[in-house]
C-alpha cells in the first residue's frame, strides 16, 4: 500500500484528473497556511492561561509566525530554483506539518513561539510556491480559471481561520488548532510527491548571497517586529 502511495505517477501533463488533484493540493496548502495566520487569535486567552503567560507575552505566538512569513516569502523564488520547485514545496509542507505537531505538544510559551516560527517558515513557502505550481499545471487559456480558484482560496483562508478556531476552543482545547493540520499535511505531501513536477528545464543553481540573506532576515524581520508590536 505504501509503495503504491509513493510511486511517482508519470505522464501527468495531459491528465485532467492530475490537474484537478494538483489544483486541490496547491489551493488547500495555501488555505492551510492562511488559516494558521488567524486561527490562533481566538485561542490566545486559553493558551495564556494554560501556559501561564500574560496576554502581552502570548501575542508572540502571532508575531513569530508573521515574522517567519515575511522573511521566507521574498526568498521563495530563489529557494525554488536552488532546490527545485517540487522539492521546496514538499519540504515546506513537511516543515509546516512537523512544526504543527510540536506546536500542539508545547508545554511552555517560548517552546510554542519557537515552533510557530518554524511553522511560519514552512507556511511562507507554501503560499508563494503553490500559485506558481498551479499556473504551470494549466495551459495558458485555462490560467484565468486557475487564478480564480486560487483567489477564492486566498479569500477563504483568513475567513475560515477565526471560525474554525472559535469552534475548536468552544468544544475542545487549543492544541487541536495545530494538530488539525497534520492529516492535511500528510495527504498533501503524498499528492505532491506523486503529481507535482519540477520545471521541465532545471536552471543552474545560483550562488548563495549570504550577506544578502542575512540583511534580508535582519531588515525584514525587524520591520515586521516593529509593525506587529506597534498594533
């Protein structure tokens, strides 16, 4: 069974079913990332009480995720070229899913903040890469439809976050807002491995500008920190 699940499917370019699966996978990944930007907002009081943190300190759960997002999104184009788009997208899903597990298992505030930062690194890669994969899957005459579907997902994500989070907090406990990502992440990883392809012509790996990466992390991260803390 496992061998079948992880057997790459060939000649997917002309398969209508493959296009539908890729569309569902990429849009779901983007929605999952966007939901997690807002799903924790309604859980802050319960999380603060459970972890023994103040409301001001627990807000770092939101801030760390946002900082990781704004750091990784500008780098996603470079990382997609360097590692291969499929590899980077699948790695982002795995990072996001594993970090979600550890977020749910966290027993202290700063442990949760750390794993939220890691989750944000994976989530930022999902949001920026999924649209590129979706557009390359569809021919030029169908890209309008692909863009409309992706845009619908972008709108639904932030809307569903507080609603789903409120339902979970009212009926269950806060770790479930992270654990709910796990089955979706596993399924998305399997579908990505089987159906998503790298670029037909892989470009040469670019050199890494370590100083540029460092300045980007410090500059964008600091800007986002100021914006988040001044709200």
